[in-house]
């Protein structure tokens, strides 16, 4: 094998990172149009696509960070990871990565509605569930932190 050998995990990590940034950039465009109350919380359902894009960007960045640390495509496809942001985060924490408490709390907050796809299907019709809609400043800070974990090497890991 030569230096140009195809590495499926590296290719997938690059693709996931690229797609995460695209989702995030599109979310930023939508964010400019969201009507908010005095606490910065959205007041209309038109904010749902924004939160969907943020959640998906979060999933892709978490998976990218794991792939860059030796987790394989096959391992990512196992049930415990899938769309479960909390388990993806747990996987990174088990690798001794430093992730701020704020970022961890936001990921856990996004987890339920991301894992069960309620942002895609039922959020408009399900009054029993509270949609997690933190202000964009917090979400951007979380994604900035995750983006730093998707670089080639961070924290020596």
C-alpha cells in the first residue's frame, strides 16, 4: 500500500465535517429570520428548520470527532450511537476529551428531539413534548467547540 491509500474513516470524517459546516452555515442564514421573544427564544414554528439543522450538524461533528480518533464506520452504525447525541458525546468523553459542561448540557438537551426525529415529524403536532430551543449564541458556542474537536489532532488525541 502507498501513501495515497484510501482510508474509509478519514474520507467519512472529512465528508461529515464538510456537511456539518454546510448545515451550520445554512442554520445561520435561517437564524437571521427567526422571530424571538425578549429572552431570545423563538416565538413561531418557522424556527424548527433552524433547530433541525443545528441538531444534525451536532451529530455530524460528534461522529467526525470519533472517526478522527479511531472509531470505525461500523462502530458508528451500531445502535448505541446512531442518532443518539448523548451516546456520541459519551464516546468522546470516554476518550478523555475535554468538553465544556455547557456544551455537554446543550448536546444532552438536543438529544431527545434529535434521536426520536421529532424535529422532522411531530414537533408541530405534539403538545406533550417541550422542544429544546436554546438561544443561537449558545448553540454557536457549542458548535464552535465541537468543530475544534474535528481537526486533525486536538488535545493530543
